[in-house]
C-alpha cells in the first residue's frame, strides 16, 4: 500500500486492494476503462494488461522485480499504455483474457501479462516473466522492447494475430453441437471418468499441482449415499483424510490453503480463499455425516473458527475475500512454517519433541527459499509417538494439544499476512450457505447467525431489486455491476436461509432474484445464462459471449443457476423454473462430457433434476416445542439433495407445498412431519426419531 506522502499513480483512488497495492509503483497505471484504449489509439501504442490478485505470490514477485523497478517503468511508460486489473474484482475481464492467452501459450494463470491492440484484442501474452534474460529465454525488459517494435514495425501482423485469436474464441463460445440425453447414465459416466483420475495413494484427482475439486467430492458422496458402492467411499474418505492431515490444511489455525504444489498435499500455496474454504466446509460436514469421522468434524470446526476469527466482519456481517500467503516478495509462507529451532524456542523440550514427531519438524524442511522451514503436516499419530518416547499415549496427546496452542499463540506474534476485506457477493453466498450447513449438521447456532448477518448486510448495502446484487462491497459502498455468479450463489444462500429460519421473506427474495436473473442474463435464442447481463454484452473487452459451465475453481455458475431453479420449482411449484433448468441442462449437455472432472457441478445439477430430492415438510406452530423438535431433526438428518420446509397453519400460506401434503393438512392434529419424494409421501409422523429414519430412506432407490 502507498504510504502517506509517497508519490502515487492513478490506482491510489481505486477500491481494490490489489490495485491500491500498486499505487506507489513508478508505472503510469490505468484502471480498466475506455480512457487507456483511447490513449493507445491516439498515440499508436499497444496496451500492456496486467491481471493479478492481492493474494497472488508470483504477482508480488513480478511487482517487485519489474513494476517497482525504475528502469522497467521507463520502458513501459514510454512504449505502452499500462492497465492493471484485479481478477477478484473483475472476473469477467479476467476470464476472457485468460482464454485468449491460453489460446496462445496453452496455459493461463496469474499474473496474466497480455499485450493488446487499441480495440482490446490480444496479440501476445503470457504469465510471469522474469526481469532478466535467462536460460536462452528473453526476460521482461527484452520482451517489452520486442513487443513494442513488433507493434510499431509490423502492425498488420499484430492485428492479424489479434483477429485470429478473437475469431478462435468467438467460435469456441458458440452453441455446442451433438446429442446428449438427460439420463442418469450421464452421471454414471461422469463418475466413472472422475474415478479414473483418482489418486489411490494420496487421495484427490490427478497429480501435482493438486486442487481439492470440491464439487467432484460432493458428487461422489451423494452417489455413495444412494448406492453404497465401496469405491465411492474410498475416493471420498481417502481424499478428505489426506487433505486434513496434510500441509494444505492449516494445522494450527484452521482453514485450507489454496492448493498443494505436490501430489501428497504437503506443501501448499499458502493463500487462503473464501471460496475454497466454503466448499471444503461443506465437503467435511457431509463427509462427517457419511462416515462419522471425528477428524472430519474437527476440520469442519477448524474452518468455521478460522473464518469466524480472521476472515469475517463480526459486527456488520460479511465474509472477507482472502488472506495473503506472504508478507513480502522474499517471503514464501514464512508465517505458516517453522524451523526446528523456532519450535524449540517456544516449547519445553519434551513438548517440542512430541510436536516435531507429530508434524514432521526436522532441521531440513520442505521450503526451497529457506530449507530449514517446515510445513506442518501430520506424520505420526500420538500412539506411535508415545511408543517412540516411552510415555503414556494420553500424556503424548496432552503435550501435543498444549504444544499446538503454544505454537498458535507464538505465530500470532508474527507479522500477519494481509486479509482482503472486500466482500464479494458470490463468495459470500457460498460461505453463507456453508455456514448454514454447519448450523444444520453440527447445531452451531452462531454459524446460522453469522450467515444471516452476512445475507442481511448484502441485501441492505449491495442489492438493487431492479438489477440484483452488485459484485463487491467495499467500506459500505457497492461496486461493479453484478455478474451471474453473484446472483445464483446469493439465490442459493437465500434458499438455505429460508430452510434454516422458515422466514418466507428469504424464499420470496430468492424467487424475485432468479426472475431478475432470467430477465437479465438468459439467452433467449439458445438457452443458458451469460456471465454478464445482456445489456453489458459488447462492452470493451467483453465482446466474446461467455456462458460459464466449468468449475474453475468455483462451481460453474450455470450449473449453480440450474440447482437454484430446480430448488425454487420444488418450493414454489412454479413450472417456469423447472423448464428453464431443463433448457439449460440440454444446452450444456454436449459440452459437459469434455470438461469431465471440471463439470462436476453440472452433473450434481443433472442428478438433482432427474431425481427430485426428499422434501420434509414440518406442519405446526413455529413456537411449539414439538414442531421445533421435528424441524431441527429434519435439518440435521443426512440426506443429500434434501429440502426442508416449515409450514405454520396460522400463516395461511400453503403456496409451494407438495400437492399431497395440501390434501392431508385438514386431517393434521398437532405438529406433524411429512416426507415426500416425487409424487408420493410417507405417512406423517410426530416422532423425530421416526422422521429421521423415514427421511434417510424414503423414496431412495439403490442402483448399486
């Protein structure tokens, strides 16, 4: 961040943490907008586009090596019109330019470095470039001069390249062709493909670097519940176990880092993202329900504790975007890692010995920049430690717990990586849903309250009934016109809030929001939703239409839209919602198979659409103890795809109730619970234990 009195550039007045962190750089940066492209046209210069994020380690490295260097800055200011974009603030811009650079190099990532024409089209690009030439490859200084020369001396060639890339991307964006049947067999095929990529030794899917693929885990857990096929449980349990014990999980402070650079989940990229922790919280909650594993329960609580203590606003509400990996460019996770000497300085000798065995802390660690630094991961269980040190197992466990607390306290005295307090609507919707799930599964009322506080703040400060949710909330100011992702994740959160509170206001708002989303984002010609509102299409840099389906890494927003539409149909009985869901499923079907693992949310949506969930309807006065006992049991019972509604006859509003329940209401005596699946309902019950048994099995056909 720029210091008081320090010379700054245009980015000093921006709201993005990533942009303001570059406000002191000697480069004449512009934020995204029409002005830099007008200047590029007037001056005959190419545009240099940098896209990154405040949590991105290599973005900080490139900033320090190149963008804070006076010599490099002179070259850029003389030869280019430089533009800087925060990928969290403008994912719509980022997605399109990632696609363009990937078309050139075969890969994307951050920092994204692209060279554009004055029309915003890419003619060359890459990711991180080192400042100096090395290993026969040109460094950034050399590259900048060559790109400028190309644009000046071979303008037609640059424009031709840009046009070819744009045409390629336009073709990719067109409607997919091919046949696709909306049948359960498509989900079976997707699961089989996911299974082929499973790492039987380390858990997870594929090799290094390794990401969690949270939607795939949800799909695996859901299908296991239905079929009890052992291979599905092995995939889910192995993955959740290995991640929980690895360095990708913050063993002291809770919460997950973004991904692992190795296949064993040991050495992470240390930034923590709201969207990773929200979806992993759901995975561990559902993994706990499916297996009863105490480890999964503790990891879920660890995520809740991290988010509650570090990554949320406890007073006004809202979940923060991210926490950096590093303090500066010379750092690489030093806040989270330990040398053996650092452990010995904090702990008594016997406690240090227990901790070093448990977390694999030795003189030689895992970090390349400082070989003495150790990533904490579980390497030896307390029983084995007790045997090794000739002590009682309970004593080893006690020393382990005391040592862990002491290390966490000592770590808190270190300079703490920056927390980006921007509140993004899409990620807040995801985290609010996850916290609501923690309330349902673990009975943590504080999680429900924190989720509702976030939702209420966004409704008050970032919601326009005529336009939907804005994308970001910074210091109480709503910014950036909302994207599809914002609307659909907040719709899901509103539906979760309705189930957890029985407040029909949330259901009504969710319906209004999805009606608005259909009006603003739906493609009337082919079906499916655009990522930006129809009236925004054709804006600078957004000319290529995009209908996001892929989980990359957050759940594909069209798949989330389908899930929200089908839930709304079941809760309101409005046929339009189901029709739109089916049209979108049919549109994306031919494309889904090519994405495989990265279309797991689509297959979750297809599975939901084809096999309607069990719907538990609790009938009775809201303040009646019997009603509340049934309601709490319905919320807590594990049944993937479950819906829960509370109907108080005194409200007089039975809209959305399953038709079979409406027919039985006149015969209801006292609080009762109905469980329906499809067009049939089980006999009503007033017994929470009987309700749990019915909800677990009614209408569930085993296909294993």
